[in-house]
């Protein structure tokens, strides 16, 4: 798809320099569309030979930063360098040094520390009763 874009390179500046045209139907109006048809076309303003020349005609590589071609290219390069390269580097650094979201890294370190401690004490990694059964308060049959 992008390989087809260069063939528009020569025609694009010409499209921008031509004044826009208004197309009007020349067919006979029918009963339905007769009231909305444009029947009169006013001629456009006369253009003299000293009209303003498009910047795309003067400089086909115009990037929109300056009318001087050298300054335009320099400003484009500087703008893209700071806009893309520096933004990616600073943005990537910022994202890398964000704090631990959800404390996932801390939870992993704490779990590894508890595992090492329990292995040193020759205890199972997870007890049969995760919670102390003496501290659990259960409802009696009368309460239910």
C-alpha cells in the first residue's frame, strides 16, 4: 500500500495549486429534483499572472516549518529528533523507573524470604491449616 504513494509525488503539488471547481449537473431538472438543482454557475474570480505561488511548487520538499528550504529541512530534522528520539528515550526511562505497581516485586521477594526461613527451620512451606483453627469462630447450630 505504501509503495503506491511515490507515484502521487508529481501530481500532489499540482492538485494543491489549482483552484477548486464546482461541478453542476447539466441534465434537465425533473419534478422531484427540479427545485433543488443549481441552474446558474457564476464564473470564478479572474486570476492574474502575478498570483501567489504555492510553497509546494517553489519547494517540493516543503515540510511546513519555514519558507526557506534549508531552514525548513533543518527545523524538520530537529523537530523530529526531539519529538521522537528524545521522547522515546525519556519516556522509556520514565516508565522503567515507575514504582512497583501492585507491589508484585515486593510480594515475590517477601515470599522467597519466607520460604528460605521455613526451609532453615525444617517446617513445611505451607501448613495443613493455613489459619490457626483455635482462632476461627464458627457459628453454632442455634445461630443458623
